[in-house]
């Protein structure tokens, strides 16, 4: 490495490695050492590193037109909006540049919904253990004190209940007439890989209908095939009012989206919300290409099949492991919870197994491999994890 990291703000505890090249599920560091990537940039590079089709599209679009402004029509944005709406059951899209920004748009929709209902002190119901981003609104929505510490006073307007617990939502509904929306992840990723049950999401949908709450589903990590369906909520057979996306939508090119249907899709009018870079021709053309590849190669189905394969291998080898508390997941979003803090396994996996993993909430190994992994790579990930834990 040529430059020192000391000029960077100390927002990350960085690992002592830097990558210079990638291909599919593999990365090479600046010394030429090869690694198997079971993080995928935290659920971002689902179609692999240096995907040639995406690289070609970026180069071509960069040579044609990068950016105009949202004061003009942008054809790639219109196409991406239409295709995402068709896949998700939504009706309109707002494009931005990150997951937090997508959630900010959703939270602004909740405020406009409150305004229309004449609720002066609106509350958005959010979950314990959730993660929604690092902006001031999304960190207040996040159910992790470590994310919030030092940033008080937190933005008001959030009411927190335990995750996957419909009784808690019913009680909140009975006690708080000012609730206007719910924001929920179908699978809590940063929170330790916990999936909500289908019956919970179905009951939540029903409560939203009964109380005129917007059902807002944070699909930033779960969306775009990660859990084995296009979107995590589809496992429950429901349709939310608002969904947020980012991460894999650009396969590493920054793009986020807030999609809405019904009255929620009509809440924004000109002047309400904007983003200079949001939805520019380059980002949206990349998004369209991601969809082309995912549709052609049946990526959500492949994630489901690979996820079963990986989970089965992990269960078979680790179910009786004395330190393994639980092995769980949906699609290629998998958590292995241990009975102790295991943050040191990140470095050991990297240095001893040449495998890139994350540990979330201190005790859970999280695997988020690229969705294009073939069977041999899935088996290789399983073998390296099993060796790591043995
Ligand atoms: N929502 C969820 C569920 C996430 O997992 C994340 C990031 O990990 C975010 C929101 C924030 O996304 P971003 O880092 O792009 O702002």
C-alpha cells in the first residue's frame, strides 16, 4: 500500500489487508494472495467482482452520458423504476445513492402520511435489534444502542418493539394512536441474521390495514435475490406499501431506491424530496443490467438452492459442535451463532483459511457470498468455515 490511512476519519476498524483485483467470488490482495469472498462487500457484489457485462455497460455509459439532472426525464431511470415495480408489486420509485438515503425517503413518506391523517406527533414503529443506517433519522430508527451512542438527542418519532413478536405490535397499537407506519427488515442482517416468520409479516400487514399504517419494509440487505426470492417480504406472500433497496441493486455502483404503491406512491409531489446524483443515467443503466443478468440467470432461485446447500453442509458438520448455538438463514444470508464472542474469527478466517467473513453482534458469523457462486464454491465456503471452527 502506498498511502497511509491516517488522513482518513477513524470510522472503521480496518483489517490489515487491501485488495487490488477481484473476479466472481475471488479477491486478490496487493501481495497477490487469493481469497474466497463470503462477504460480497456486505451483500453488495451479488453478481461477483469485475462482472464483465456490468464493467462494459459502465464504460459505455460513461462515454455517452453520466449525469444530467432530475429536472429532465432520464430514460434509464424510467426503465429501472418500471422493472423494479413490476418485480415488487410497487407503483412508483424514487432513486437515491444508498440504503440510508432510501430509508430517509421512506421515513419522509411516513411523515407525509401522518400529515394527511392530521397526526401531529407521529410515531413509526421500529424493531429491537434492527439496522436502518447511519444518518440521524435512520440511526434513531436503528435498534442498536451502539449505533446511537454519542449522537443524542435522537430524532423523536420512533416507538420500538421486540422483533417477530406480533403481540407487542398489538399492544403498541392499543396504547399509541399516533403510530402511522411500521419499518421492518424481513431478515435482520446486522442484528445477527434473524428472519421474521411469515405469519408475523402477514399479521403485521393486517394490522397496518386495520390502523392505516404504512407497511415499510427495509430490503436494503435482503432485496435483489439475496434470500432466495426477489425480495424478502415475498416469502410471506404479502405486499408492503413501501420498500427500500440499495446494496446489490448496483453490484457495487452506488444506487438506492424507495418504492411505493397505493396512496404512499402519491405522497411526494415536486419540491418534497430530491437527490442531485439520485437516479442518474449511469447508476440506473447499471441497475437495469443487474436486473438483466439476475433475470436471465435466475439469480434468486440460485440463491435459494445455494443457500439450502450451504446450510445443509453447515448443519451436518456443526450441529453437534460444543460452541455452536444455532445455524440459521434464508437464501444466501446465513448466520452461525456461537456461545461466545467470536470477532477474532474474522482475522483467523482471512489469514488461515483465506476466507472473508464478517461477525455481527459479536457472536454470529455471517456469510453473504455472491449469489453467482457455483456448487464447488459453496462447498468450498462450507469447508473453510468448518475447518475454522474445528
Ligand atoms: N438497511 C439495512 C437493512 C442495512 O443492512 C443497511 C446497511 O447495512 C442499511 C439500511 C444502510 O445502508 P447504507 O450503508 O447503504 O446507507
